[in-house]
C-alpha cells in the first residue's frame, strides 16, 4: 500500500496506530497528493495493489471530488488528501490528542 502510494508520487505517508482507541480500524494511513488528479491516481494504485494482494476495499468515499479520498480496507483506513484538506482536517493532531487524553485518563 505504501509503495503503491509512493509510486504515484504521494507525499508525507504516515501510518497511525489507532488500535484500542477506536473500533473503526487498527491503522489510519495518510498520504498527500498535490492535485485532485494525483489523489485519484494514488487511491486507484492503492486499491489495485491491495486487490492484487488479496484485500478488497470495502468502501471508497470521495473519489469523485478528489480532495479527500477514504479507502476502507477493514483493519486499515487510508486517507488520501490534497495538501489543503490534510492541513484542515489534521488527523495526525486529532489522533495524538486522543492518545494524550487516554494516557492521562481524561
């Protein structure tokens, strides 16, 4: 999956371990594409690579718009963003704050 994203020139690939913090998935993968066309190409490459490895995407959202594409692979959710959307939603900060709250019992 990571290699497929990087082959399409995806930038700033990050994987966040969210196991034990949400029932949605064990890992959130985040990658940036410079344009809507590139985010679609990255998403398509990820879906194709996963299918070749025997994992079918359960759901793909946002492909038509291309600013934030979400690929549900079961235990992994892949988020492909344009730079503006990634900065706006800032999932890395969001999940690090959840981790801090859980560590302090808040």
